[in-house]
C-alpha cells in the first residue's frame, strides 16, 4: 500500500498552501484542491447539477466549484468558517482591491505615527499571554480597532479582506506552532534590543495585503450558497433529492477539536466571547470534545433506536472501554452522529447522485478504529450502493493511520 500511496502526494493539504485563495489562512489541515478537481473530473456533472459540501470547513470544495463555475451549496455549524468561505469565494472588483490598498495604507500610517497605541478592545482569550507578548497584543488591538472604526465607511467585501489580513498577521506573530497534527505553543523568542515590534507587524501586514490583493483578482465564476447549519439536519435546510454530487471531509474520529484550533481567529473576530461558549459550540459539532464538550461526552448515553451496522463496532467499543469510558462514549457518539448525518444525506442527494467522503481512521491506545469501513457500512445501511473505499495517503502521526476517500451512489 505504501508504494501505491506515494502516487497521491499531490492530493494532500500541502498542495493548497500556495494555490490562489486556498492558502489565505493557516487553519487546520484541509484536504487538497487537486482531490476535489479529480473527483469532479470523474463525475462529469451536467450543466445544471449542484454540488453539496455538508462540512464546509475551510471552503475547499466550495472554492473549487466557484472557480469552475459549478453551482455549490455548503454548510457548517461554525459561523466563522462560513464567513471565511464566503470571503474566499467572493467576487472582488477593481474598486474593492483599490479600497483594500487604501484602507491598508491608512492603518499602516496610523501604526507608524501614533505615539501611544490605545486599543479599544482585547479579546477575552484565556491566558492570552501564552499566545502573544504584551507589546504584540497592544499593536494587534490597535489594528483591530481601526478595522472596526472603518465598518461604517467601507464595503463588506473590503472589510472581509482586511480581517483576513489581520488574521494572517495575528497568527504569524503568535506563539502557536503548527508542526504537529494539533496546534501547540513554541518557545517565546528572545528578541534583540533593536527589535521593533511595530515595524515587524507592519512588514507581515503589508505582505498579507499584497498576497490578498493578488489572489482576490482571480476569477470566481459562480459563488456558492453558504449556510450555518447542522449536518445532522440537512433536510430542514436543503431541498430533497437535489444534489448530484457531494464532496466533503467530515471531522475525523480522533478527538481533534476544530474549535480549539480556531480559537485565536474566533476570539479576535468576536465569534467567541468566553471558554464556555467555545466548549458548547464544540459540543454541537460532530466529534467535538474540547472544554465543556468533554464533560457532555462523558455523560452521553446512546439512544436504543440506532445501532452502528459494523460487525466489529461493539468489540471496538469494549476494547476502548478497558482503558477509558469517556473515549468509548466519544467514539460511539461520533458514529451515532455520522449515522444521523448520512440518513439526512440520503434525503437531499438526487437519484443517481454520488457522494465522496475524505476521512481518516484513528487509534485509541492499541485499538484501531476503521472509520472508513464504518462509514461505508453506514452508507449501505442508509440505502446507498456501489460503495468503494480508496486509500489516499499515509498520515504522518501513527504508522497505522491512513486517509481514504469513501464513495457511494444513491440509486
């Protein structure tokens, strides 16, 4: 298998980093734009076909479709990710680019010439000093104050680009480290006595503005429709029997919390106001297990009316339970939620429509959880046919962990 997977190196998230608007923000790893393009090429959609991504994430599927002129709807329970996808798939005209550059220059001049930077607001992020030095927080707060002051005079499209530039600058100057699957903190740098944090932030800001202005000029043939919503309730939001193709990557059953990874962006842009709110939003998401979500998971009891149709599922839960009751409930709830999602997915997928899910397996202690097999079983139980599992790549964490694409057809 390893030799085969080498053929798919270009299908990893790394291929997105320097590609047009895909690399606008450094978020959790996204699946590759090339993988989405490959699936779309294989499906050969009709001109009036509509694609669905029920786990919007960083907007990869939506952006590929927008650039190719393919109609697409996308949903996420996280409003920040829906905002980001809207911004990445927006049509920006020359006036927007000009307005961005003018607003950026005004911000730079104020940062350079204002003797005492007085931010109106600093986000209530827990232990914010772990993320940034006091000087950098002060500068960032001043920049965000200026962006907020411009809200009455600038078009929303320009403000969105300014906020993305802010997010890029903010995360570049943070102590966050992205060398592992989950975000961690690096050691605080020892700066020389000649280091000027204002100049350093301005350099980063201007580089971000330049990149955004360049990428915002690229062609968007058809912006997607974006919704804040729950993937387990698709039929309440979307038209039944409608979508000819579904391309998505749901959260993996690996206890990685997307809210935890996205906290700095969501606090600075005021999508979060405290840790309790963050934990509750993570609890609402499939696979959420951070903050208050962990407490909820530990008390969760599976409803009796829905079983997971995989022959080894009960055995997997029993083996995990030998080490952790909470992890057992987490795995059980994850697939219970995915079962509900796939039942809803069957309702909104058009007859003859295809679904394509990028997902990774996981391992807890010495117990391998074959997420791709369980997902395939859920597709079959919900009525999908022609189910196929294809390995994409070897992941960089544990040696048994791979990424797959699971495909199926609605009869």
